[in-house]
């Protein structure tokens, strides 16, 4: 039974978040190209609007359901939109305009640390010494994997303002992950959560886009339109739907570190498709990162598989899980109640 439950946890919780991270990595690469012709605020607005529309069309939740969900917790969803998109995404785009993608990817790795801090402060998620050790190992390995193609600042596009923007984006996304977990613990549907995140964000960004049109009036080619739409659907829509579905089963703190698997995916694609060379340091760092992240995820399942409440399955998810475990135990013992 425990093995089956653990497999379900990895399949429904860990795997979707890791897959989402790979899609986001693709999105960052595409948007780095787009920022040559399009401003950060305008790209943030268009991506949010497209994501809201696409999710609505794909999942078609009832308008009353979306509005009722927002009405129950308006402050929570405004905070989610501000931290996750208005501040987080816009700051990241702003930073990408000023520093190399490689440098930005290193600084963005701070996001799981902020998620861990906010999760402990707002959700009272437990941070043990062992978890801190795994966190440090995972961060170090992720940095080794990412630094291969980074040019030193004196030879690269680099600015302190751009670096601070990316760090600010990491902090904002860390807070957004915790707010999203709070909404999911309150039984809000993932698609409604995503629609409100991007819908509210597009409304908040609209006055900025309309107020300073000259800063956004750049030539947009057909290629730019195709990249914007493709990135919005595959990276934003599919990425965040996978993420929020997985976040129902994984603690906010651990979810942030699952995203560190992205450099492994990028490295594998580079070696396989682009014939890139893997250094010895990367060959060592990749399995170290993978093991550290998997151990973090494994610790997130420990108490659930023992039949007690954990960080990973909390709220309604934890209750459903425990009810299913009780039913299985009854069946196994010939219908006798073991509680």
C-alpha cells in the first residue's frame, strides 16, 4: 500500500511540477528573444491576457464559479497576481533586458529559498536541519550545471539594476508559490486559480500599458506574434496548470526545489540535440542535484505514508488521502475498523 501511495505522490505531485519547470525554461529562452523588440511590461500584459483567455477556453469554468472564488478571497488573489505576475514576471523580463540569460538563471535559483522562507512563515511548514542540508547541496549543484555558458560580468551584458530585478522576481515568485498553496488548501480549483492569477494581473497592467504607449510602440513581426502565442500556451498555460495540479500534493517549500531539475533537462537537451560538451563538474553535479531533490521530495511524503498529516498533503487532499487509507485498511482486515 505504501509503495502505491508513494508512486501516486510522485506521479500526481512531483512529476507535474518538474514538467512545468521544463516548460518554463523553454519560455524564458523564447522571451529573451522577444525582449529585443518588445518591452517587459507589454510582454507581461499580453502573456497574462493570452493565458487567461486560453485557460478559459480550454477548461471553460463557469463565470459565476470564477467570480464567487474571487469574491471569497479578493485580497489573496490580488496578492497572487501582484507577486506572481505584475511584480515577479515583469521584474524577470526587466532583468533579462539587462543581463545575460545565464547570469539571470543563476540568480533566479534563489526562488526556492524564498519559497522555503515564506512557506515556514505563512504556512508553518517545518524546515529541518536535514532539509536545509539537502537545500544547500541542490542549490550548489544547480549553480554548477548552469554556470558553464556564463560569461564573467566584465565580458557580458550585466548591470546591478538588472541583477536586483531578477532577485526581486525570485522573491516575488517565492511568495506567489505560497499564496497559491494557500488557495489550493482552501479547495480552489487549479484552473480557476490560474485564470484569476493572470486575469487580475492583466487588469492591473492595463493602465501601465495604456499610460505610457511610447515605451511599448515597437515593431512586432509575424515571428514575434507566433513566439508570443506559442510561449503563452506551452510555457505559461500548460506550465502553470501542471504546476498548480502538482502543488495540491507537494508542500510549497519542496515545490520550489523541484524546479531546480530544469538545468538537468536543459543539459540533456543540449548534449542530445545540439552536440554540446558536458564537463566533468556537470557530470557530477547532475546526479547530485537529482538525488538531493528526490530526497527532499521523499521527506515530504514521510508522515503521510505513515497515516498522519504532513506538509505535502494538507487540507482537503490530506483528509481524502487518510479516508482512502482507512478504507483500504478496512478491506485488508475483512471490514474491521482499525481506528
